């Protein structure tokens, strides 16, 4: 299950089983999902097989010829004209289902694909009664659905007929009932009954490639018909390229338990939760893609294969997923990853989100907690000040039915709380490297790091209490300065709750105001071991406790009274004095109090002497 | 003449004393009884619990058990100069998404508790855990205070001060469970998150 050893697989399984016996939480993503396992790490990242793969299927729409004809002359048009002659399919899924051998390319010609056959297909009797009829029930989950259907009446009608609509399906049931929850589905493991989750079917190495000039030429529009627009499950070797996926309640693109995948030049937009979500996967690459208007994160590499779980060195031995040259903007989070382990994100733009990058150990049930060994470098993380909470949650827009909220027009309905105006947020991570980035114009904090006590992730082992927020390094970043050299300050460059060991912030470059932070005691350098444990020193309140009550659907808790994360921070000025407001307060307040006390004493003495 | 002046003075003094007494009474009625919740604490009705401190907040995390009752025991101490009688929970309690206040009892199981000045006694607050079927799986819920119905000096004044908000020695917090452990959830009952 993990890259490290089968022994760990057994350990994890045993741990999960133990948790179940205890009645505790099992693995879960934002939506209910089967317990996920890490791949064994024997896979590899696939390469593009080109447009001349002899193993191919070609898909087109009625208007594809017209669209191709409208293309400017050149190799792309010529290629599309050639492929058009080979088009035998109107549906992407039908083309996938026809694949007979591994490493087949499905070429998708320009057009909009609703996959109506699968969006509206009736379910078999078995797939309609999974709660009672499943032949492969999950070992420890009850069949309770959580699909927020755009049409609640449909669910009630189904329930009245004794049907059920669970989400936490076993892999076998997902494969058998592929379109219960997914518009397009690729299942690579044809032997769900054995112990291996490795891809072993004709779908291994599948390439799904849009043939247009840009990703906008080939659009898969789910129209909220299914939970996911496309699901690649144990689909080792998947190559997904040059297409747009939109309007899914959960994920536009969902990669699960997959060893070896590439997502290249895709657009993922207008989703209630995630644009691109990879979970418990390895040997992955997400590149040159754009994600926007997503209620959770644009790109989510959660529970990355935990390759460095036992690595106590700062440097990672290997990264499970590489994320490069993407543009993730106008989401709640540009990038996020609960248990986002062994992830390397570089040369990306994360901007105009509520928070640019976040990783955390806040939520139970994610394999690989606590989070460790992510590296973010050479990214531009800026202007993450979008306050969707006030714009769309407080205003009631997010109370409307999903399809009426205007997701394609820029509505974002946050499903999780996050501090508006923050560049990089490490909520309980270890051995994370934030280096060589441009982090500017984030009006609350450039970087924010705080401890997440283990009980919050349902880990009550007292020896784990302080096992997060250790050994993170933030260095060689340009803070409050954009790539042109213009000063665009962050509200405060660095916020830290003073908790954890081995953390350091050094060799960063700051604007004319100098470094702004809230450090009570500046930690030693990285070479000197970073921060140390200070017995009795109070941990600052990052605000996540109060904000944890956030529920966008609840009139009281859509804006928890004590939560300050949803207050829009004021734009900082470039003329700010050295030392941030919070840090300044730490130093100035006692001085002011002392001065005032001295003044009072002197005044009293004078009065007495006069008397 | 002199006698009548003295009489007027005595009357004035009596009036002032009366006014002072009345003001004192009103002040007493308006002032909040000094009742505090303190440790030691303990919980029952949950399979796992842990305590941690962040800033000035002490948080006790408990594992949610749908339909179960969390029993949280702590000490109530009367720091007032008058005896205080606790007559259970007030009608209105602070809002909490996954907890419902259901009762307060003393160590002997009685719902009425009399505390002399300086006296302490253990009490148990019962909180019904429920409502997860309409809460997103990544949200949580707190109970940080309890509102008690109290008599001060044996008097129920009928004023709002009869309902006393007492901050708990720890903030009780639970996370929303996954759906498998939230049996009343339906396909549309829980929002995402």
C-alpha cells in the first residue's frame, strides 16, 4: 500500500481496523470515500504517446468538423482534419470502454461533451440497492449516502422506492456501478478481489487527449449531473491532456490510488469543491493547467504517498507528486492538501484566492497524517485576498441550488474556513520547505504557521500531542516584492504561533519596511537547529479553533461569531514602519504600560509634594 | 425649634440610610453571583478525549458519539459572600451545533445544589451529541459555557441575574464524524466540506 513497504500497508490497515473497532473515524476525504491505500510505488510517470498512437480511439461531436474548419491553418488543424476522418465515437466514455489493450490513446476532437448517455443512464437493480445488495461491502463503513443532489426530490423519490445512493463504495462497487457518481470513469484494477491495487487491465496507460488548439476547445461539462466529472481510480499510467472539465459537485478531475499519472494543460473550473484532486497517489505530475472558481482548492494533492514518513532529514528522499507551471486562481484555496505529503510544487502562480497555498493535519481520516515533506519553491504567491465568505456566503448566494449559484460566472462558495489574505499556510505540517518564492500583496499574512494538536485529527495518543509544526524552513523568499522589483507588501510577512521545534525563517528578502513578523522570540537559524521548545511559553491562538465551527449552510455558523478569518484585511501600505502590528504590539504595549505607570507615579509624587 | 431641626436631621439620615439600603439591594440584585467552574474535570460518554492549551484557551477534545450523552464533570465554587443555590439549567443555553444541554446534577444526582460562601461541589453537565446529519464533515462544535438558574441568598429575584452564565474550565470541542458514524444522515442532509 505505501511506497515504503508492505509491512506499512499491514500496519496502516491494522491501525484503520483498530480505529474502526474503537468507533473512531476512518479515512475520508471531503466527501465520504472508501478507505484509501497508498500504491506500492512500483509505477512510473507516463510519457505522451503523441497523436499517432496506433492504438487509438477518436471521439467527436456533431459540430467538431465545423470547429476544426474554423481553426487557423497549421499543423493543429491538419492533425484534427486527419483525426476527424477516424472519428467513430460520440462519447468519451464509450470510446474508453471500447479500449482493448493498454496504452491506448483516446483523442477527443473539439466540442462540448455532456456525456448524456452516462449522465442520464438508469441504474441497474444492483447499483440502485447497494445499501443492501452489495456483494463487496466496505469492511467498515455503513452505506449512508452524502450526495447533495441538485434535485433533492429525486433522492426522496428513490428512497421511497427502496433505492439507496451511497458514496462510500468499495472499489469493486465503484467499478461495477461506474456512473453512480462519475460522469466519466476509468478503473484500472480489474481484480478487485485480490490484495493488489495495481493497475492490471486494458485501461492501464490510457491517454485521454484533447486535440484542439487550447484546453478550451474540448469541454467536458458535467452540469452537476454526477459527483465527479472524471474519476481515474487505480488507473496507473493515465495521461490526461488539453481539455476542460467543469461543474462537478466534488471534483472536476479525481485521481485516486493511482501510481503514475500526468495531468497536462487542463482547465478545471466552476466546481463546488475541487478542480484537480489527487488522493493516495504516487508518481504524479500536474502541469501547465489552470484551476479557478472552485469552492475548496484549485489543485489538491492530499494524502500523497507517504514516502518520507520516517525521514527525519529536512530533504525529501523523493516526491510523490510534482506540480509545476500551473495557474490556480480565484478559488478558496489555490493549493491545499490535508496530509499533502512528499509534494513538490514549483514555478506555479497561486493568486487571487482567499489563501494561496495551504497544507494541514487538521482533519482526521487522511492516510499519512501528520503532513510532512512538501516543498514549495519558485512560485508566485500573491494577492490572495478574495473574500468569498462575505461576497457569497454571507450574502446568501451559496444558499441557492448549486446550479443557480453562478459558478461559471465567478461565484465561489467556500466549503472550508481559511484566513482570507494569506499566502502560505502550514496548519500542522513538518519538514516543509517554503523557499525561493515571490510572496507579496497578501494582506493578512505572507506565511502563516501553527501547531495542530493531535486530538483534532482524532489521534488521542498523548505522545503525539506536539507532533506537528516542526522542522519547517522558510528561506530565500522575496517577501512583499513582486518579480519586477515593485514593493507590494504583505500585511505581516510571517505569522507563527511560537510552537514547535526546528522551525526557521532566514535569508528572505524584504521590502523597505524590513521583515514584519509576530515572533515573540526570533528562532535561531536553520543551521543552529531552528526553534526550540520553550517550557511554559504560551502558544498563540491562530484562530482556527473558533473558525472550525464554520458551516456555510448553517445560518448561525456560516460566519462563526468569534472567527476573524473572514474579515477582509486592510491593504497594507508600502510605508509601513519596521515590525508588524502584532509584533509591535508585543514590544510596544509593555513599554507603553511602563511609561504610563511611571508618568502616573511622577504625577502623584508632584501632587503630594505640592500638598 | 432646635428639636424640630434635630428631628428633620434624623429623618434625613434615615432617608439616606434607606436610600443606601435600597441602592445596595438593587446593586446586589443586579450584580452577578460569583460562581465559578473549576477543575478537576472528567468526562464520560466518549471513547476518546484529550486536553490541550492554545493561548489562554484550554480545550478538551472529545470523540463524537451520535445519540450518546457526554457527561462532563467539574467543580462549582461559590466565591460570593452569600449562599447560592443552583437550580439546574436555565432555559436558554449558548448555541452549539452538535451538543444539546440536557441536565446538570450534583454528585448525589440531585438537580438542586446549595453552596455556602467558599464552598465547592462537583457537578456533571449532560450534553446530548446529535445533529451531525446536517453538519459538514469537516466542521466542529464547541461548548464553552453553561447558563445556570441560581438563587442568591435564598432569593429568586425574577431578574435576569437569576440566569448565570458560567464559563467552563475547559472548552469542550468535538469534530463532525464521517458519515459512517452519523447514522441519521441521508443523501442530501449534509453539506459538503
